[in-house]
């Protein structure tokens, strides 16, 4: 009983902290004002810090997604919160990245001055807002409670079925081949910036390469997603018509 309560507390706290971190990271990426940096450090030092932060995040993100991590958590009897720990540590790494990130405005690849153009400012604001909305909608398609770790803890507390049971084999394969839902929108947010400074170029390039390398989709995956979307649309249509008849 104590273990279940502890798992529930950890999962709930991790979920709240992760959602808070995601909102902060969205603000971090979509901060459309030209960055400033009062640091006296050299460009090379700031470049090294930024690269180390990105590499550290990817090392954590990839290391805890490996089968070795899952097997260790199973051996320690912590498999119900395995996903929770993964998500929580990812959020902690993102917080560290945002806190220590060093803007490098002295070197930039393009600059679109939106301070003098309300139209351009509105355009980029609306663009990023729409991309984030689509991103979150795409995440909702892929069993969000499972992705964040709440479903596993809930099933453990209720002595219910495991993720291997309630997720179809085809969906589990799709999640393995596309571990980052909404990657297209996320990449667009990284690159569709009015200011592309050197540090943002590092972030955009490395994250884009990381996300693209993790994808291994096939035509069958596309057909499966299309079929699921059509089935959901059909169910909602039938349900709506049934309510009107009643």
C-alpha cells in the first residue's frame, strides 16, 4: 500500500513538473525578441557550454530509452515508474539547459527585425502559436497518459493490464519507430525564427538531426495512422447521429 501511494505521488508530481517545464521550454523556443547576453565569456566558451548542454540532454534522453534501463528498473521492482523517471529526468535536463544556456547574438545567420513591423511580429507570434497547438494535438493522439507515465502507475495500482496488453502490437511498433510525436512541428518551430543566432543554430541543427535519426517510418505506418484517424472520425460521426436520433 505504501509503495503504491509513493508511486502515485511520484507520478503526479513528475507530471505537474513536466507540464510546467514544457510550457517554459515553449516560451524559451518561441521568445521572439532579439537575445541579449551580458556575459564576458568568449564566443568559443559560450559555444562549448551550449554544445555540452545539448549533448548532455541527448545522452540522458537516449540512455534512459534503452532496453538496459528498462531491464534495470524491472530488476529493482520499479517498472511502474520507469516511464515517470524517464520523463522527469528529461524535464530536469531541459531545465538545466534553459538555465545555463548562453545566447550568442554576436554571430547570427539571419535577422528579421520584427520590432519595427507589427505585421511581422504578429505573423511569427501566430505561426508559433499554431505550430504549438498542432504539436500538442499530435501528442494527444499517441496515448498521452502512457507517454508521460501516468497510465503505467494507474494500472499498477489497480492491478490492471500492462502497457504491452492495452496497446495494440501495431501501435507499440509505431511508438518505437516514431518515439517523438509532433517532431515535424517541433522542427518547424526551431527553424522558423525571426532571429537565427549562433546558439539557436546549434540548438536547431542538433535537435533536428537527433529527431530525424530516431524516425524509421514506413508506408505501412502511414496507412495505419490514416486508418486510425478514419476509424475515429467514423465513430464520432455515428455517435453524433445516434444522439440526434435519440
